[in-house]
C-alpha cells in the first residue's frame, strides 16, 4: 500500500478553504500528477440537499458535507485523462474535533470499500474560525485508520 504525503502548501490551501467556509463544513479533493498537487475546492451541497428533502438529509452544512457527484466526476475524469491520481479527500469539522465519523466512512465507501483506496482522508478541526488541528486517515484494507 502506498501512503501518499501532501506538501505543506497543499495543507495550507485546505486550511484556508476550511476557514473561509466556517461555520459550515468545507469539502474538496486533492489530485496529484507527478510532484504537482492541486486542491479542488468543491461546493458543499448539503444545505441544498437538506432544503429539498429534510427527512432524508436531516443535517445542514454546519454538521455535514456532500460533494456534487457531477463535480467530483469531472475532477476524476480530468485527473485520469492527465495520468494523475486522486491523492486525498478533505472536509472540515466546525467547532468539533478532527475525527473520521461513521458518516465520513459511509461517504467514502460503496459496499464497504472505498472507491479510491489509496487516497488520504483529511479532516480539519476549525474552532471559532481558527484552525485547531487536522488528522489524516488511510484505508488499511479493512477500515480507515489514523495516519500517525
């Protein structure tokens, strides 16, 4: 298993995105082509889902995120066409700790397996609009484990 590492500038861009969307969750995808990393700031459509069907999508963007599948598919197609890889997915937890929740696992797996098993999962804790900390998780073949 390959464990990708991200450069400092990539993490700083993710942190900037997390602060800019506070007090709502941010979400995005990091792609890598050779040594070049690109952070794709994705739109969190959770509020739209909640508004259209509050029973099915009971949480708002303050406590959940959803990336539009068409937007994600466009990013996946672009990186695949260029010979790159999906290096990471990220989202923030406003006013909560950085942890990988059951909802996060469900969002990243289909039938118990991740679509991108080599991609890191980054969760950023933002408290009162300031980066508190972040944690990275990886797929160990059976579940997501914190990268230490």
